[in-house]
C-alpha cells in the first residue's frame, strides 16, 4: 500500500490571543460543528442561524466571518 505525505498539523491560536469568529449558517448543526472545531483551536466563536441574530452580530468586530 502506497502512502502519501502526512497531512500538515493544524496550528492552534496562542493562549491569550483569541481571535473572534462569527459563523453564519441556517443549519444550527453546521454552526455547532464549526464552533466546536474552532473553539478547540482557540477561537472565540459566536454563531448565527437567523436574520435577527445575524443583524445583531455582523457589526460586532469579528476577526473572521464564515458564511
């Protein structure tokens, strides 16, 4: 069995330097999954799955927004 190169390791965010991530999706399960992964990497994560929440959070100064 041939093996390819090993996948690159995923770097986490240094402690005390937590960038803010906003995840926007109409499927709450997708928001929850991305929140778990990103929080594990050191991000401060907020999610929005409805228009009222999106409107409230879009101008909150997140470092990254995932739509």
